[in-house]
C-alpha cells in the first residue's frame, strides 16, 4: 500500500511538494486533489513506466491518452502547436480553472501522450497550488486522469478514492474535499468552431460567450 499524506491544496508545505516531486521523478504514480476532482497521475516524461501503470490501475483502454495538468499559462504555447486565438483567449479568461483545452501537440510532447488519430493533447491549468508546484518541481506537466475505476464516479475527496487505487499507487495526497467537485469542461480548440467534448464545471454556453 502506498503512503497517504495530508496536504493543504492551496498552501502545501515544501516538504509535501518535495516528496511528491521525488516520487514522480522516480517513476511513481500519485493520487492528488485538484480544484475539480481527485486525479491519478505521473510525470509526463517519455518512456515513463508509470504512464502505463495508470491505465492498468484504472482499468482503462490503453488506446486512450491522458490529459496534462500544466504549471503556467505559458505552457499552452509550449506544448500546443498552431494554437488558435480562441484557445489563447479561453486560457487567459479561465485558467487557472476547470477548463481543459484540446490542441494540436507540439514537438515537446512525447509521442505516447499524443492522440494519434488527431495529433492532439489535452491541457489544463488547475486552480491548485499543490499540482502547479509539483509540475514546476518536476519541470514537466502531470499526465493525469480522474482517480477512479474507468467508468465509475470520480472521487471528490481523499476518503472517496477507492481503497484498491490507494493501495496500487505510490503516494496519495489527501487534501480533503475538492473545491468544485465537478470534472472540468473539455473543449476541442482545433476546429474553426469550438466543440464541447464534455460539459463539466463551466457550462458550454459560457465557454462560447467568452469567445464571441
């Protein structure tokens, strides 16, 4: 069973951040709170065995890809390619926050994280100092998905994470209830007209209003 550590998501102690960074850099899998729901993630580095472990732990199809949680708004341009003005506008208005933007992946994204059919990557800057500090400490984003068995309801608190998942990962960071407790909204920004792939914390009509 992996370790469980209590953390203040918006004011994490340096010791907890360092421990999480060390775990991820060593190829570990973490469960952590975000502003939306709890996530299970790893360092988004090439050939990281933790990447495939996440699919096994979640019982998720390996043909899918994992969204990335980034540290700063500037990461949209770093990891995205030919990013549309609408995507930049949404990032400026909604990040940090519960909005995931699907963009074409840049050459800095290892191929195993790119959705091959569309050559895209899903990026989000969460309103979580914990996650942002971990990503900065690692020097790469967190490849992350919701911390639940694929198809099950996402966990919205540390206690809500399935026991078998806590046992399977290397470190669980328990930050109590997630502030929003609703998954992020996912928007495809690769087409002339924005497509709402998943309506979540931010209503689709609000997203469209922001770019109109």
